């Protein structure tokens, strides 16, 4: 105070000005913050580099909400809208953009009122995450004593730390194909794969890790630079079909997984099986991989062997699968695609993608029931597992294991929109991106919301099984429509 009266400078440095919170930005503000990418299309492999780029969210012209690009984006907490048709041609650089991942819309040049509304949504999201975080360490048990298993899906070994942080009781799906993508034909060798699988197993500290063999093809190309010449790649050489066509590659991966099993609980999951011949070839190659490790004197562990049920033919051949496998995992994304003959990556038929279609529910229900009769574990792996609008229905069908892909309500303000892959120049106007509350989060809220659903009594829900037999899903379908209508601002529908 004396120095101030005498006109002398104070020796105490003034604190640096606090940067404004992004949700408090105005239309005239400019901050050096990441950009939003608007492009015609992005591959799942691009998502691996997305977090390291300057972009904080993206919009694509093509794609569906259950395409692998969208799934990986949700898993990595990247705000995104896919299937926006001509967005890359209509959006200009320096435009303000709101990405609402929940509604699947992009708002260009929003008014100050809309901008303020999304700022409010961000603050509400932060409060809700804090409330749900209190439930992350509570056991997932129903009121009538049924224990529910909540597992996390991962893309990289480093994701195990986040899985443990949110209370997951294991890894439900390790997507190993991301170790193979974008390498221009230079596939990982046995030691590189072994190191990755071992890191994931040790990162879970004794909890089980389910490792799925490489699942490439369709909308998950091995290399973006190699054009896919198949007329219908979703029905072509993909998943286990590609692995069996490349036995040397497949044996290399199997040996690496078996070696990693010496360090913890490992479950081996085979995707897209449908034929008895495929099952026989797969089992023979697993035995051959063990024999090769014995010859080389390598230490390896035992694994539980499982199959993904994602083709209707597989769901209708339960006796065959239960005879050869220790557990089953229903891949609902592909099961719905193949049952309803809908390309999950085609936005023009996205409205026909119906997880509550009676045929889909029949296949899911029969698979769960067949596994229960045989004493074999059955889980659901796919977007349906994380959709809390159908959680009670799945519980009523007897499901006790959910393998969730990470989704998070993580609204955040970002910079301007880039209509191409090229970066925008510095000094652009900021852009808000937000994903309003999705159905399943992969942070503390993800499992907390499922635990809230699982804590409800199961007795009334068992009535759903009888409803499915006549092709009706009371309650679940009404809840689903009710949620859709509320998002659209329509009037509630009767149950």
C-alpha cells in the first residue's frame, strides 16, 4: 500500500489473467484452440491419429451411427456427426459450428442464444458427471441379487488405465485390428503383438481381458491406400474369413495371444464365424499355434475360447457353437445389419436400422437362452449393450454381461471448422462442439447409468420374453420411441 501511495512499483507480480472458460466464449472471441474437421469420409484408422492432431471433432458426409468410424469416435470421446451428406461442400472455413452428437446434427453459424444454450448444456453435463461418479465403485447388483458384469471395450493397451478408473471388471473386447491398420502392408510381427497384448493383460491387474482376433474388412480397411475392389465388402473377405485366408498371419497373432495368456486371464474371441468348416479350421490353427510354441520352447498360458454371434446363421446354429466354444458374445451391430439387410455405414438406410425389430430380438433372446441351458456365458457386445433404453429388456431376457464401448458426455468448445484435411490458419473464430447425453458413457457415468438400470427388480421384466414370442416388445419399444420423440420435441407416445 505504501509503495502504491509513493508511486513505486510493487515487487509482487500480478497474477496472470485467467483465461476465459470455453463455454463462456462469445462470437467475437479468438483463441488458439483445436479445429473441427469436416470431410467426406474418415476411416477407423484415422481415429487413432485424431487425438494427436489439432482437430477436436469431426463431421463426415457419409457413414452411419453404428459404422466403425462412429463407434471408435465415441470410444475415444471425439465429438462427431456422420452422414451429414454435403457438409464438406456447404460448410465454409471460419464458420461457427455446433456438433450435437446426440441429435446427430450440425448447426452452422448459431445465434448467440443457441451458443449460450450449449454452454449451459456443457455446465449441466459436468454436474451430472460429478453426480454419477459417486456410483462408479458400487457393485452392479439388481435388487433381487442378480450380479451384472460390466466390461469395457478398448482399442489400445493404454486404454486399460481408463477402464480400471471407471470401475470396469475386465476388458470385454480388445479390438486388435487397430494394431494392423494404416501400416502400408507392414504387419506387426509376433513380438510386437505379444508386447501389446501383454501390456493390456498386465494393465488390468488380474482382471480378465478378451482379445478378439483381427477383424478387418468392410468399413475397416487394412490400409486406406489400397482400394477395396469387392462389390459388397460387408459380405466379402473380412474378419475370420480374412484370417483363414492368411494362415501365416493368423498363426502369428495366435502365438502372440497365447504367450500373453501366461501373464493373466485371457479370453480368445473369434469374429464372424458361421460355418462348421470355419470352426474346424480355426480350432486346428489354434492347436498348431500351441504346437509351434512347444517346439520353440516358448511359455504360454491357457485361454477360454469364444465366438462372436453376429451372423443370423450362427444364431440359428447354437448347438454347433456351444459344442466347441466356452462362451459367446453377441455382436449386435453386425447381427442387426445382416438380419435386416442394411448397410450400417450407409446413411441413406440408417432409418431402417432397428435394434428392436422382432427378428433381431428373437435371435438375441434365443442365443441367451441357449447359452443358459448349456451353462455357457453369453454377453452382448455392440451399441445395444450401452443403450440404457434396452438394458431392462436385455436383463429380462437373462443377459448378465454387458461389454460397453466408451461414450462420454464431454461437451467442449473448439475452434473453427476446416472443410478439408488441411489445417486452418491461426486466428480463427472458435467453434463449439457438444455431444448431448448419449446412452452409455465410458467414464464414471457410463457404468453408473447401467448400474442404475441394473438395480431395478427383474420380476416384471421377465414378461418381455413372452412378448417377443408374438413379435412385440412392450415397454422397451415405447421407451425407445419416447426418447426419440423427446429429442425431436414431439408429444409423448402412449406405452
